[in-house]
């Protein structure tokens, strides 16, 4: 497609759930259903998650990036990506998205220690995964929070903003000049502005509910 259409960038796709799978959680892709994970229910299961195992497990992703970067023209950017901690948490606690992540949303209040512990692990895991993608040749990376709209506004700081801040800080410490794009899908223009002001990403992706003409003038000029 790059050779045929002369596109400006290429994206290497690997499912966002390879991160929790790499940490040690069972993952299947079921015909007619999509992704299915064994729901994590106990603190002991959280404590068994292994960051070192994840990096070894995901080596094929980084190999694909290296091969693709070598084959692309220098003028064509290569974009890496990962699911944000909250979105990964939704699948890890509910197993799939068929029930609108009811257990995850309830766990915010009923199991706060489990949620906060998992968010810390996932923020570090995602940061390491994106850093490895940049090492492998990604010119920019994107953080997808596909289910950000499910987070109560009172918990945006803890579940959306703080994890993104951790991830960006870790990336910028190693790769200060690599752009990071964030996508807090569905949280609305007012909360997008709050997110941008606190996280300070290099780029912002928006969803189909966002009025670009209204939002754009209210964002920092360097975004």
C-alpha cells in the first residue's frame, strides 16, 4: 500500500491485548465473539503478572517493526501503538466487552486496591512496550484509550490522566524527541481539554462525536 499509494505513514498492527497476554493472562480470539480473556479476580493473580515475560513474549512485534522500518522510504513515518491501561483493565477484569464492562466499572468502587494495583502495573507495561517499539524503529507512538468514556468523571485523574502521565514521562526520559499521540475516546470536549492540559501529549486523536471546529481553537497551539 505504501508503494502503491504513497502514504505518509504506516502503522504496525498487533492487538492491544497482547500486553496483558504477555504479562501472563490467557487470551483467545473466539469465532463470532472476538477477544476473550480469563477474568482476573484475585490479588494473587495480579501479583503473578510478569513484566520481563511480556518483553520476551512481544519480541515478534518489535521484529516486525524493525523489518518494516528497513523496508520503508525514509520519508514515510512508522507509527507504533498500544492500548491504554484503563482499556486493558476493562478486558482483564471483564474478560470481554459483551456486558459493557460492568464488573470493571463496579470494581472502581468495590475493589479499589485491585484496580489501582493493576493500573500501576499496566502503566509501566504499556510504557515499556512503547519504548521497545521506538527502539525497534517507530517514529511516533499512539496511546489508545478506546473505553475512556466508561470512566466516571470523578475518576478521570486516577484512571486516565495519571497513567498517561506515567507513560509519557517514561517514554520522554528515553526518547525525548519521539512524538506521542493520545486518544481518550468518547470523554467529550471539556474533558479532552482537561486531559490535554494535564498530560501534554504531542498529538491528539479525536472520536466521531467531537466537533473539530469548536475544539481546535481551545487547544494548545503546539499540539
